C-alpha cells in the first residue's frame, strides 16, 4: 500500500499465492496417491483407491478449505496501515 497498491490488489495477491501453493499440494497429493494407491487399498473399505468421485470431492474440499484459510490473512494485510507495517520492519 505504501507503493500504491489498493486493498483489493493486496487481497488478490495473497489469495493467488495461496492458490498456487494449493495447486502444488494437490498435484503432489494426486501423484502420491497414484504411487501409493495400491498399498493403501487394504485400508479402504468399500472404496477403490482410484475412485474418481472420491478423488474429485476430497480434492475440491481440501482446495476450498485452503483458499478460505488464506482469506483471513489476506483481509488482515489489506487493512493494515502502511506506516504500521514499515515500523514493524
């Protein structure tokens, strides 16, 4: 904000960064599932390890929680006054 950013731009920057990290985590999790899926099949009851509906729902749920968790710090940073941020540094 000290360099001219608007509060909406700050929120979008923080949320976009968290979306990127979320996508990396989702891709790593999907890769891990493909690698370890067969060994985990004995722990699953009534669900195949590669069930597309279960994979899609859990991926969307975890991504939504991650984005919602990023909104709190994003709004808090948008409301922070520039002088307060500069003093803390």
